[in-house]
């Protein structure tokens, strides 16, 4: 079989691919209620995962980059 390769000891914590609405609110400096309102309105890019909302990191990053350009 092949060699098992692990992460380097100094790799740090794994990078999150999705955020909860609460984590998104904290990242953006918003209240939890406002973040949920913006998610439900489609302003913050999010998806339903069962009964929960998740915010994909890549889509959030792209949305924030678009805000910088005035999009």
C-alpha cells in the first residue's frame, strides 16, 4: 500500500468551508437577528441544509469582494 501522509505539526486548525449564520454574524459584526434577516432575504449568500442555514465560505468571500467593488 501507499505511504500515509499526515498534516504537518504546524499546519494549524483546519479551514472551515461553511459557516453558521451565528459565525457569519460575528465575522461581519452584525447581530444574530440581522444576519438571519439578511440570509432569509438572500442578501447574504446561504443555503438550507435540512432545517439549518449554512453560509459557504467561498460564496461569502465572493460576496464581500463584490461589496468592495460597489457591486
